[in-house]
């Protein structure tokens, strides 16, 4: 499965709006898990595979997607969140807070 690009159709969108492209990639199996496992720092492929509890083929596919999205980078020490990936994780933390309020029946604060 190719990584969609803004302006090109993405899953659920014929327009390829940037938000739909990002949601397409993040909605792929294991993508959010990879980002979560990299939140505290770089991991080697093997350590990341173990942390994500996945097989090498699936992990390679997600890493490819996330690298093309610009959220994950690869260096000598392994895989890490890029600056863009760290920014995305801050946004996802806000979404997590909102969802916890929602699940408890509380009205999220503005």
C-alpha cells in the first residue's frame, strides 16, 4: 500500500486533504503503536519489533509509511521520532486527554 500524498486520493477522501492523508497513514495497523513506542527515545529495529509485538514485514511497512510521512527518522542508533513526529505526539496527547474526558462522560474543557 503506497503512502498517500496531499492532493491525491487517500482512504476515505477523494480530495487528498492533508488531514485525510495523515489519518489514512495513522489508521494503518500498528502505525500508532510504533509512534507510541518511540516516544521515549530511539530504538533499534529488533527492540522496536519486540516492543510493538509485531512481525518484521509489518514493522517494515509501517516504518516506511511513517518515514515518508516525516514522523520517524532512521539513524545509527535506530529509529526515532523526528521533530515532526514529536509535534504529532503532542497533538495526539491532547486527543488522548479529550478522549478520556469523553469516555468518563465529562465535558472536555475548552
